């Protein structure tokens, strides 16, 4: 039986960057409408069963109020704690149950949480967050078709997906967490609202990808280097106010910062890049997550064994050449 899964985060697109920057709120009703179109795409592609993460707002149940797809749509049996742990746990259960794909509605943070719960299952991330570097800005109808083709095996993973790089954060030699896009050394000890917007406290920045048209912390690297997520390299930047090289980057919606780059270096897989400060925090994909205590040694390492990510364009091109939707 072809099996797909959905993780829709009702909290994405609502963090403090609506106050400190000019981010817009991504309304949960729009997520409902997106899931409705997503389900119709999955059905058209031949998916027989869909599992979804339960959450307080009821995004998927509300989506089903207006449609009756010819496939089973079921909530996972799991406790709901209304935290990032829900997405991690849901992804773990989904992989255990053998789903062919997990579609994620959220920003970089939600995508990161889901990928932490997966080891080998492909993801298709749809943008409903604040800084959306990892997820796609894509029509949910087409995303549903592409996800369904992967879930049913009509387009095999080797054709459909690319394996992204990721960043592993090590504390005292043990992997403590991972990032999909960026890891920033934040010279403070307070997690507070988590989101990073004060670049004066960021001393180092490691990136798996960077483009000049990006947003968020990876936009800093995007002004000096172009690195695609499937490339087996990253970028490490040492930042400081006295740098001769300075770039202007959009680090959040409507928020620009001039950042000094003291030193930049291409990251090679498996090489340890020391954090160099303790105590401090390491922000992952724009949110302060890892606390490095005084006396601990922390480092950041690029890995090529990141998540399998569906390339929707490649999937739909394969569908065209194989005449899957031609009658």
C-alpha cells in the first residue's frame, strides 16, 4: 500500500521576527487550504493512505471538511506537547511505519525538526515559515502530485531526490544537534525568544548553502559565495566589526544588516571547525538551540549524509517523459 505523511506546524510563521523585523504572519487557514490541495494532489497520484501529525489547531481535519478524498487519511497515535518535539517524534513514527515520503509545512525550524526524526525517508518541505531557505515556495497542488509519485514508487528516489548536506554540532566530542542551513556562534548565554537578529553577537557562521537571493543568515555568505545544497562543501565565516570586507544582507524579512567578514573558508566534509567560545550558544537554522557551557569544547562539522529532499522539477519532468499523466 502506498503511504505518504504530512507534518503541518501550526506555529510556523508566527515567531518574534514579526516584532523585531517585518515578517508577515502565515495564517493557519492558509495552511488548511494548502493541505487540502496537497491531499488532492496525493490522491491524483495514486496514494492510498496518508498519515499526519496531530496538533492543536487541527489543520488536516479542517482541510478534510471540504473534500472527501478516495484514500485513508489518519492521525498518528502520539501525545501532543505543542513543541518542536512533536515534529521529531511524528517523523520517527512515520519512518517506522514505512511512509514513502514526508511532506512538511513550516519554515527552516520545522524542516530541521522533521529531518532529525528521519534517517532515510525523503522529505518535501513547503514554505510556511519566516526564513524559508530549506523549504520550497511551491504550489501545494503540484507538490502533492510530486510527493504522490515518490510515495507510490512511480518515480524512484534516485531520480526524484537529491541528498542535501547538513551541519553537525559537536560538544565535547559528541554530536549534540544538527542544522540544515546555518549554524551561528552566538556570544550570549540566554536562549530567550530563540530567533537571531542581532548580528553583533554572531562571531562565526557555518553554512551548507548560500545564494545572493536568499534570506536569513545564509544571505551573508550568499554575497561572497554560491554553494548549492547538494554540493559536498560548505562555507565557514569569521565575523567582526573591524573587518575590511563588509556585506549587506537581508537577515530577516525587511531587516538588513551590514556584516563584517574577517575570514572565510570553504568547509570540507568531516573537518572540525572549532566554535572557539565558551560559554555561548549555537543557533541552528536561525534559532538559538545548543548551549555550550564554560569549559566545554564545541565544533561544527559538515556532513554529506543530510536528508533526502525531493526535487519537484525532476519528479514532474520524469512524469512527463514517462507519460504518467498522458492518456
